[in-house]
C-alpha cells in the first residue's frame, strides 16, 4: 500500500491561545514494500507525521493518500477503521498499553475489534507470538508477570496480529539492552523482507537508520529537511552535525580522522569493515615502508 | 588511600514467587569520588541492586553498609539522606507543579527551614543549569531538562552519592549528553560519587570502574579497559563493546598494526595519526 503526503500542515489546538504549528509543507511518499527511517530532534515533527499515517490526526492543510483512501484537511472523515487495520503503529514503550488479563486476550483485542471471529483471532495470536520469538506457553499468563523485554514483544505481537500492510515503529527498542535491541530490529527487518511489509521507523539511532533503511527522511523544524538513501544523506555529514543531529559512529569517526590526520575519504562508510578498509587505503598501509 | 563509602557484603535478594535469586551473593564496594558504572542485560539484577542500595528493598541475607551505617528498616531514612536516586522515566518523578516546587519537595519532606530551602533550591538548579526555568511547568520541559531537575532535587538534599538508574535511557541523544555532562561536572567538582546503572556502553567506557552483572552475580569488576578486553564475552552476555574497540579489532584483522584497545574515538584517532606519521 502506498502512502503519500501532499503539502501537509498540522496545527495543534487551532483557534486557541495554545495554537502551535507542528509540521508544514510536508511532502513524502512511502512506496509499497520500502523501509523508511524518519529522523530528527525531539520536537521536529516526527511523531506528528506518524499519527497522520493512519488517520489518528487529520491535516489542517493539504492531504494524505493512504492506499485508495484520501484524507483531506477541512473534511469530516468517517470510517477510518480500515486504514487503521492496514497501518499498524507500534508506539514508544508499547508495553505501557498492555491491559488485558492474559497475553492471549491482549493480542486478540485488536483483531476482534476489527471484526475477526474469536477463533480466528486466537490463531492470529499464536502466529504473531511466534513471529516475535515467544512461545505459546505464555498465552495464559498475565502480561504483567512477564519481563520488560517480553512485555514489549507481546505488545508488538498485538499489532502484528492485525496483519498490517504498513508497520510504523516509533523508537521500538528504547530502553532495551543491546541484545534485545538487535533481536527486535532484526525481527522487524525479517518481517519487512519476508512479507513485504512497508516499514516506517522513527528513530534517534543513526546506526539503525543506516543499517536498515532504503530511504532516510530528515525532519527539521516541522518540515522535511532532506531525504535520500543512507549513502546520499550521510555523504554530507557536516550538515547533519550542524543541525545538532548524530551521524553513524563510522561517519563520525571518518570526520574526526579527516580533520586530525588531514586525509580525505571519498564516500561515507556505513559499516565497520568498510571503514577499516578505507582507513587502510587512505593511510596507504603496506604501500610505504 | 581510597575511602570506602558503600560496602555490599554477600547480599542476597529474591522477589516473592520467583525461583531464582535476583541478586545472588553480591559483594563489592564503592569509593568516595568515583564514577561506578553497573552494566548487565535486562534481568541481570542491576536495577534490583539500585533498589537495595537506597532501601526500597532489603537484603534477605548479607548486609549493606553506607557511610558506616548498616542499612536496615531503622536506618533507611538516614541512609536515604546520603543516597539520592534518579529513575528512568522523566515523567514519573516530577511531583511539583513548577520546577522550583519540584526541587523543594524533598526539602519540605526533610523539614528544612524555608529560608535555607530557597537558597538550596536556587543553588541546586544553578548547578544543573536550570535556574532560568524556576516557574516553568513540567510539560514545557524536554526529557533531558526534566532529568536535570530531578538531579537538582537530589542535589538539594546534599547527599554523598547519586544513583542513576538508567536515567538517560528514555532521552534523545542531545538530552542524554546534557544529563551526563551535568553529572560529570558535579563529579569533577567532588560534589558527588556516582553509581550509574546503564545499557550505554559508551557512557560506561568513561566511568572510573565498571561492574558487569550477570544472572544476579558480579561477573566482572574492573576498569573499563580491563572489562572491554573481554570483547566477545561481553557480547555473549547480551552487552556490547564501544565503537572504537570494534573498529580497532577490524583494523587489526585487516593488517593495520593497532596496538592496544582504544576506549574512545579520541585515543584511536591519536594512535592512527602516530602510525601514519611513522610510516
């Protein structure tokens, strides 16, 4: 499913003294089956965009095309439910939204809410649980008796059980330990590749953006500042640093080495092996004696 | 001679209904003026340690001594005057309606005179560079600013030790740096001894000493340099190693003769520059 934002603006609390422009002139296309990373500071408008992707917010200007449905500013929009089924959002600290008595009921809540018969919902729950790497033995447990990492996975399973075509992830690994982070990110990437689920990742981690995304969209002061492949975006790291954004560890190291050693790299390196070979090359290691 | 501030002696703790000890015969000490990082995967027992250290839980066996006082239900209020704590979620620890009320809250509870209270609130907020925000409401603050206010709340009580229980894990990179910089300055001025419970290995690399927790026990206790020698072992414990160590390893594998393990980008850049000029 394709999503397109055209000249989207959103103001919070319009016509009150608290009116605030959150995003403006946002133009963005999310093609089916792609992996997009949305990066920018806290307050740059990432979360506001995210809530437009499944109609939680309606633009105050412009329009959004979600599949064959158009959401326009100024129009009363009804029946947004089909969109919400197709675009699943995993919010930050998703485990805070767990509420049911058992893991099974919690995962089934979404599908049943969208009209799936209970017996089918239970099958979906089992499948979703497997996808997030948990065993069926926890179906009968209270979600609140699980560890933090397990709770996060159950909450994610609740979104997957709705079989979304687009998965929107808002900092899905915040607060997890390094292994937990990698497992969850690899799991989403696998879903993306095997099932062709379009993925939109909102993150502060430039490493994750560089590693997983086809396209990176940089938000700054409420609008799209730059977009492109990781190679394009990180080929001008100075700009990002000026905006106060991070760059991947490898690129940060390249910048520092250029400055202190006086060497020149031709391209950004986005993984460690590549960087090691580039360093060897620019130092002409082994060619001199 | 290092002055011992905290001693854990064979501490055991188990949560009700759990099969295994969350903390299993743990012993270590904390010295005055140091920055101690406690790392470990989720569920390794490090957060339980934090709860034990300021008496939110009590050991089933063994003892904890803070400033010469054994921590018990009787001494807990005195011990808490010595140890301040900053928790993970900035939104769960803001109790006042404004920044200065929030910092004053702990002082009011401690029955401090209003005159002294005002002075201490102001000083504490100055220390964390939040004195421009006295009458701001919490929802106008960023996560990093809220955590700095929480630190000011701790400082105002003039403790010896501050425990950061994953205090930066919910912040964005800028907020994280703000908070760590604030704590670093306080430590430099010899105001505080820092115990930081963290997943952030880059932060831990800058600590004076590290303790690696695994399955409720102390797996290793040493300087960051010693700990990060473990490399793959740490990864198998669910942890990570700093970027510069990974890069140095990859360089060595590619035949570039990097000597030691470089804990920071700065150290590695320096060594590479030296190698480059020698060639």
